[in-house]
């Protein structure tokens, strides 16, 4: 069997990669090809045996044309229409000798999958019913125009549902149970198998928990661990970093006695020296080691082990007062696993952090991705797990409120798992794909 994977964005490429790896491990492993419709598809370089079958080209918007009409015009001026036509031709050419298509993302790869003429499946990463409703009902919206978003009875519009209901569509894998249940009401073959975003992110059972009910009885409290998520795209991430450091300053001051440990997850494609220089501008001092850098640290051995691991992998290390900070481009998983709370201006990374049952504090930026509108939509998607603040200097106050409310922290833990699902989705989806495509071949 030959399967072509279509994806349209950095996060979508990463999700596709997880599923393709599981397909490679299937007893009847198919021949795999891919076409990243947005960006350069760098993620697919991790699977050199997967052929890229068409042209790729980064666009100024980074794929976020829906956030700002001007971004679309910029992409068009950089050859978007010509690129799209060439990609369509490449898909049709591949389809002459292929068997099935897997679309990952939104309506764009889904439409291309339909136009291929082959059986196809869809992993819907971009939309969730949680944008419009939760288990209690439709969410309140500010304007009549926003309320109009739910006019068709689902976050997926009728033309999107038509593509999913087509006889060639073998399966749809929504990102959560609520969306799956809604699509099933429209006779769409939707299956709730989990969200591949959460694969490989299992929390270490030995990692300390955020809230310690006996903290007041102890002579010293463990270090507060804060994860920083500035996003993955330049130059936006550099502007986000400024906002985050402003918010972090209040955290270091407020929680000085808690000896904060800061874990900053920087995307590999960004210039880490830019982040380092900004830290120094905000009064952070670079150190060769943090384990022996600032005197007595009351944190448990698990945190020190995480610090040692990150340092060994090349993380840059800084101190300010009693706080320790690690700047890493290789320790993303550790930053998520060990963080108590995140200061976040990212898309997928924020969702993954919340999926581990942890609270995130979001700061609206200038875009093109993390605009105030995006941040507000993300807060609807993730519910009580995300607190959206208007100003960075409010971050410390929000953390204090969280620490005073163990019931809310328990709710956040349950909410994150419900909205993002349990790990293992990639393997479950791969198994279902092979069964579905083999039982219902092209025709």
C-alpha cells in the first residue's frame, strides 16, 4: 500500500510525523510519501525514507493567513497561488500510482485529499467544538457576529462536513471526544482515538506536583518551576520573549523565597543568542552551572536532575537573585514535564502543557499567530486551564491565586486530560488507518 500524507503547518507536520512513524512500525508497513503544504516541512527530515513529492516554500505568514487579511496578500505576492497549483499537480501525479491519502490539519489538506480521487482519512487538528461550546452548552460570546459562528450546529462548516461525509473518506479523527460526538451526529465516520499532540509527553511519576497541601507546615518549600513558551516562529517569538520577560520579572520578585526554576523552551530554528541577550538586558547573569551557582536550593532531587540533564544537553544557564533559568533548544519535553505553570505565547506547545493537567497563563501578542484574538480563542479551546491576562505584570498575581485554590488546580488537571486526551493516539490512529484502507480499497 502507498499512502501520501498532506499537512499544512509546523504543528501539523509534527503530528503527521508521529502517525507516520507508527505506520512504519505496522506489520504491513506501507510505502509513505508526504507533501507539507505550508512551510519547508523541516519535520519530515527526521524520516529521510519518506519522499517529499512536490514543491515546498515558506510564506511570510507562516500559514496564519486567517488571522489577518494582509498576511494573505503578502503570501500571494510571494507566489502562493503558483505554489498551490504546482502542489495540486504533484498530488494528482502521485495519485496515479498511489492508494490512499492522509490529510492532517484543516480544510486545505482535506480538500486536496478529496481532489486526489483516492480514499482518504482526515486528522482534524485546527478545529474543536470547545471553541463554541463545552459540556454545559454554548459558550457566551461578546457580539452577535461571534455568536453567528455556531449557526451550522458545529465548528466544522457544512462544506467541511461534506468533505468528511464523502464516500471516499474512510475515517475522521477529531482532536477530542466532544468534537467526535458532534460530527457523528452528521453521519460522519468520526472516531475518538485521542490527540497525537500528547504522544511522548507522559509526565514522570517522580516529578513533584504544583500544589503541596503540607507546604505551610514545612520549614522550606520546594522550588517553583515556571515554563516559558514564546512560540516557534521568527520574528514573532522575539517580540513574545519581551512580553514574557516582563511578566517573569514579577514572578522572580514575588516568589523569591521559593527559589524559582525557570525552564525556557526555545524552538530549534530560532536564534538562541537573541534570547540570551535579552535576558542579560533584564538583569539575568550567565553561569556555567546552576547546580552549584546560587547557594542553598531547597528543590527536590528530581528538579536538580532535570537541571543537570538540560545542562548536559547544552542549555544556557542564568541566575537572578534566588532564581535559576535554563534556556534550551533540545529539552522541550523536560520543560513541559517539570513545569508547574507556564507563561505561554504559543499554540501547540501551550495545548500540550495544558494536556498534562497544568495551568498556563497567556499574554496576547502582536501576531501574526499569537494575537489577542488568537489568545481569546485559545482560552475558549482550553477552558479553565488557561488564564488570559491583559498585562504581563499580572502573571505573579495569577500564580498566587492558583496556589491558594487547590480545587481549581484539581479541576485544571481533569480538564486538561479531557480536552487533550491520553498519550498513544498516533499508534491507535495508525492501526485504524491500515485496517480501514485495507478493508475498503480504492474504488
